[in-house]
C-alpha cells in the first residue's frame, strides 16, 4: 500500500529546525510505529469493524469501489488510522490530505485527477472544505466526473472530465459542521466511540510491547483510567511513564510506577485536560452548577459551540460529569467531588444520581 500525503499543514516547516520540530519528527516516527495497520491490530470499535469487513468483502466480490465513508467523533479515537487500515485491507493506495490543504480549485482537481481506479482518497477535517471544493467533489463522488469551465465569459464552455472510480473517506471531529448535501453523499456514516477500559488496556499493552518495555496488568489499568477513553492519550501516557520507569525504577511499568509518574506529571485522575476542567469550573463557580446554556458557556470559554459539543462534551457526558438538560448543562455531583468543591446544599436534590 503506497501512502502519499499532500498534507502541507502537518509537514514540519523546512526552515524550522529548533527543538520543537525535532520533537515532532520523533513523535511522527513513534506514531508510525504504533499505528495499527490491519483490522486485527486495530483494537475496539468492534461493531464498526464487523460492518466494514462485510462491506469490504462485498465490494471486492462485486469488483466495485467501496462506498464513500465518513467517520466522525472526538480527536484521537482512530479515524485516520482506520482509513489507512481500510486501504491496506482493500490492498489499495491511499492519498491523504486535509481540507485546509485544498484551498484552491486546482488543489482538489489535481488530487482527483491523480487517482487510479480503486484508490482511497482520505480528506481529514472535511467540515472545513470550502464551497467550491465541495461542489467539485459532489459530481466526483456521485458519478466520477469533474465539471470544468474553460475560457472567458462569452466563449466559456463546460466540459466533463471523468475521474477514476475511487473511494472517499472523510473524517471530522465536528459532524454538525458538515453541510447536508456533502454528508448525504457518503454511503456509510459512522461515529467512533470512546474506548472501554479493557480496550485501552489492550492498546497500552500493545504499545508497551512495541516500545519493548515491560508492563504489568495493574500498570496498564492505571494508565487506562487516565486516558480519557482515547488511544492517542493512552499512547502518549505510556511513553511518558516509560521514561519515568527507566529513570526512577527498574524500567518495568507497574501500578506504583505508573501512579507516581502520572501524579508527578499532574495528569488528572480522570484524564481531564485543561479545557475540560475550565468548562466544569465555569459551570460550578459562575453558574452555581447550572443549568447554563451552551451559548453562554461558549462565550465565556472562547470556544465555539460546535467544538464544545463535538470535542469536549462527549467525554464529560460519558464520564457522568456533565448532564444535558432541556434548560442547559449542569455539573453533576461527581464533577463537584472530582474538582473538590463542596456541594451547594440547596442543590443536592437537583442532582440525578
Ligand atoms: N483502534 C486502535 N487500536 C490501537 N491504536 C489505535 C486505535 N485507534 C487509534 N490508535 C492510536 O491512536 C493514535 C491516534 O489515532 P488517529 O490519529 O487515527 O485518531 P483520529 O481520530 O484521526 O484523531 P484526529 O481527530 O485528531 O485526527 C494513533 O497513532 C494510533 O496509534
Ligand atoms: Mg486524524
């Protein structure tokens, strides 16, 4: 499987040779090593994987390209990884790009024209496609051709250029920001779910194996608990705990080493990041635990509504820290406990526990 990427945004700048860019290069190498390449290596998302296996087999039998697929869900759950696993399982080439890299019409036309039959085109952050690029994509997705206008106004002619029969895989963290017509052109639309503790433990043990570091079951459990249901975070934590284990103990990650290293790194015991915590504190301190409207939270935090809804809230809701009510968001009793606030006594009755 050849992987060709024109994703300028994610390439390190050639001019930038400071420590930060070196770190990025190192991280990229680490990412490539641990990224699953087959369905067997791809942990969790069981239902989605089973559905995809059947769709892939059917497409192979029909000798037709796979239907266009859209994956959405919070960052780090494995959308990009899954796209390359699919291409690998289809024995197809994949071209990886992202919407911000497709600014001019010729960017999207160029990439569409370069595709061969059966290729996979992966467009990350697909909700950020501009209108023109989106319209060019419509006919390519539906009927495999591009409508192009040549010449100046009076003599202009519209010509249709066929494209190869490709599969588009789109990924987004903000499904709500995708236009209806674009969304409708995907044959398969799937939301990626947060990983269970067992699945995260499996991700952590696999990564530790690739890094050649010993880890106990309890060590993996301790890291899983602070991984926010997200394999990307789990992997990042394994790397940091591994460093700690090498310096401070015998290099083995057990419960004690994992705990002291994560505490030292000030990783929140539930894996919350600074925005999660700011959001909860805001509801608790300024709005007396809520309910408070999402618009108000968005203005106070300086994050757009869709980002709060699609990126931050899903985990906070799943962890039972935020409750969604018709009158707005409320902090749960668990959120008060976790952030060490005293429950306002007059509100105790309001919490659904
Ligand atoms: N199912 C999985 N099994 C094992 N590791 C996984 C799995 N899914 C993701 N990972 C790991 O987590 C990391 C993040 O995954 P990926 O980049 O695919 O997430 P994403 O959903 O595309 O995130 P973003 O929205 O930020 O683009 C990958 O480097 C990969 O190693
Ligand atoms: Mg991605």
